[in-house]
């Protein structure tokens, strides 16, 4: 994609083309798509792809002029056949980065390796704590006082990989799993667009299996849970 030079003579860097993989509601996809509408955002949404044709997020994407693709995994005989088709769609779209956002299909090592350091995921816990399913109830059962969410690059083992960013929220004694999920989800919607911007702009890079953030600022106060009296 070419961009014309600005008045100052320097062209803004081209936006990274991002495809978002979903399986359902798609609220993180909406957060990413809305962030990407800002002129200065370093990524643009190439497409939203769901392995479940009935995913509500697909309708939202189509209604908002975003290329929405249903790729039903049940139509493929094998996991690798599904992934081969997904890969070719992603390549045809000019995808440079993938954001998994509630994408509930396990990916094989072949696919993960092809998109190494180009595929992000969001998980609703402070990894490496509570990987996998049912994270909020497990956090409550463990009695932790702080929970949160993590954006990370994907590796073969589920919910592992270099961490781009995390957001923490308090856990209250009265919380149900649904209460905690809602508090974490609100944080997810801020964290994921910010983390994608760091990667798409090149301000954060993977080095030796850790994400290094350039020009880091430390202005955030500590989160105390419970609040200090
Ligand atoms: C989010 O909690 C995300 O962290 C997890 O699945 C959920 C997807 O929600 N991976 P949504 O589809 O983005 O609303």
C-alpha cells in the first residue's frame, strides 16, 4: 500500500494489515476495529475471520464495512486442511499480523510456526497464572486478590508465549466468576488495542523470547487490592 508524503516530506509508516480471528461475541474484535479507525493508529483491519459461521462478531464486522469471513472448521476433514485454507486466506488478504480474540480453535504447530511472532492472543488472566478455561472461577477459588488479562504472542503450548502487556483488576470477596469476567473484559478492551499498537508500530519487539518495549514510561501507580486504608 502506498501513502502520499505529508507536507513535511516524510510519509507516515504504512499501517500493518491485521486479520482478527474470532469464534463468538467478538467484543475484543470490536475494540480493535474501533481503535484502528483512528488516523494515527499503526494497524488496519484486513478482515475478521470466524471458524463458527454463527459468531455474532461476524455480523458486527460486516455491518461496519469490514471484510467478514466465515470459515467453518467442520467443513474440513482435518485440522491441517482447515489451517491450510485459513493460511491461504490470510496471505491473500496481505495479513502481516493476526490477532486471536476469543478464537476457540486449537492451532497446530505448523500454523503457529508459520506465524511465529506475528500472532497475538488475549487471555483473561495474568499469565502464567490460570492458563486454559474457566480462569475466573479458578482465580476466585485460589483466593487471589488481583486478576487481569494478558496479550501475548502465541506459541505451541496454549496460553504461553512472550507477553506484550497485562492489565490488573481487583478481585472482590463478593465476586462471582461473571462479576470478575466483566471487570477483566473491560480492561481487555483497553489493553488489546494498546498492545497491538506497540507491536504494529515496532515500539515493542520479541528478543530472546521476551517482549522488549522501547521508550518505556513508568507512570502507573501500584494497584492495591484491597485498597490500603
Ligand atoms: C475474552 O475474555 C478473551 O480474553 C478470551 O475469550 C473472550 C472473548 O470475548 N480469549 P470476546 O469474543 O472478545 O467478547
